[in-house]
C-alpha cells in the first residue's frame, strides 16, 4: 500500500477517515486518534467521579441543585466510553496453558516426499529447537504445505525419518476451512463442551479482535474473516507448544493482521509459518527455509535450504548472488596472478553485520523487552495483592528480581544494537 497508494480511506466502527499518503500515514493517524480517545476517556472518568460525588451529597444540598446541572452530571456518569482500539495485551503464555518443551521438538532426517511420479523435495535435514521461529517460503506448488503436513504428522514422507519430542503438542492452522456449529456462540465454542467460558477465553478472543458482542454472537453471524480468526482461537485453545501456520494472513483485515503479529511476538513455543507476506514473516520469524522448486516436468525435485536472519536476509543473499553473477570472472585472473607472484592475500577483516541482520536482531530484542515488561507488570500486580502472605511475597519478589535483571540485559543488548545501527546510518 505504501508503494502503490496516495490516499487511504479507513472505515472504523461506522466512521470514515481519509489519510493523505500511504499505509504509514494511516498508521500514524490511527495511533494519534487512539491517543486522543484514551485522553478523552481519562478526562471523562475524572469528571464522572467528580460529578458523582456532587450528586451523592446530602439531601438538603440536593434540593437546591439546578435541574440542568443534575441532568448534565447524570449524562457524564452514564456516558459510554469509546470502544478501545486494542484489547488489553496479556502474555500469551498466561492465556494458553501448554506443556513445557524438551530439547527434542521436531527433527527431519533425509526426508523426501511428493505426489505421483514427481518429488517435491528430497534429502531434507531440518531440526527445530524449543522456542524456534521458522518461516517457509517458495513459489506455489513447491511443497510448503506438504512439508508442514510431514512435520505435523498428518502425512508420512516417502522416505526418511521424522522424530517428534515426547512433550510436543502440535497446533495446525491450515488453509482449509473447518465446519463450525452455526448455532453455537463464539465464547462457548472456544471454551468447549466440558466447562463454562472464563476470563482467559474472553481475553484470548479479545487478542483476536472479538469484542464483547462478537463473543456472544452465534457462529452463523460471523463473516468469513471472523470465522478464520475463530479457527485460530480454537487451535490456540488446545494449548499447543508447536504452532504451524499455513498462510495465516489470508482473509484477515489489516488491524487483525497487526494484532496477530503482536500476539505471535509473545508466543512462547516453537513457531513455523508458511506465508507469501514478506512483512509478516519479518515480524514473526527468525530464519527461513526456502523451497526452490524447478516446476512440473523439470525432472528433478527442488532444493531446500535454510537461511538465518529471516526473509530480508534471504532477499539480500539473492541480491548478492545476482550481483556476483554479473561481475563474473573479471577479478579471477588478477587474483591468480597475485598468488603466482607470491603475494600474500590480506587477512579478511571481521565481517560487518548487514542492515537486515541488525534490523532483525533489534526486532528480536524489542520483542523480548515487551515480553519481559509484561511479565514484570504481572509480577508487580501479584506482589501488590499478596499483602501479608510472606511465602508468596518471597517467591514473587525473587521472580521479579530475576525478570528485572533479564529486562536490564535485554535493554543493554538493544542499546548496543542501536549504536551499531546508528553507525551504519540506519534509523532506529
């Protein structure tokens, strides 16, 4: 949108807003509007408290109150707050109870697979560790979804071995729609038949942009995009510690897409994402696996390679390869002559980190700081509520000290990366 548009029309809760510029102008204006709404709501609440105290004064004083003032005070007290632009963010680990991952998560050893007479990929060796975040990219038909099916256990490969850890619980969000009971309410469906919906169900749905009204709505009233979001909520409610997402951005509006990115920032388990959305991959994964399939009838399977540093590092690697190809062999004779003349090659300097690597590391550090800050806030709230329970005070105090130390280390790491980025002329 930033590259192809000059104005943005935003439709939000029955109101329309026009922003001059591309997607960035829409984000800036929406953030400013959210701040104004929050400020207005704080002022309204303060005024409401004052007016409520005025209304509650003794009966003799009430008889002398002007009727217009009483009506105005009641209007303030009864005034409805604007719907928040974002649901309160809670750490996902507190909403999704998942088993702890061991050292072994998912390992592919010399795996090959395909359909009919055609192999999509062969001799794939891939090891996923606990907490790892991996993207899968490639052209249509290269075998991305097939690779996810093999990793999840839905599909057995033609050859090779797949190992899954004893504590692994896979959650798979695929492109196929699920038949949902149309007359069941959203909150009841997420809670399941064995229990009543609780605050964690409501908080998880809020993280996926289901407001209070939508949570009580039957499934038949949901739009296609809302049903896709509900499917994701159902997957997360199973408590997986390995989350496989196959094109999760399909049918999602921009706000929900940003909410999903923020939600995955705090995902504590292992994550594998198949997507064509470069920006989404940059926000959510650390490395990418590239499936380079030559196409049907080529007579050979595609190559599968892992690239550290996310999609930007992969793109930069491709650009360097193309540039090296254009340069060709022009420098090789001189280097050969130098070697023949006995010229000792200069010792290579320490390789400087690329801009894309720095941006990736800074995003990772920022995500870690947000996670630790949310954890710190929860511990501080628990500490305040412990009162005279000395056992809880000691335990929570110790946890809070540890989190504070981790947060300080994460901030130091971010500052170091920011200085390195500034030296390269990058905006932080």
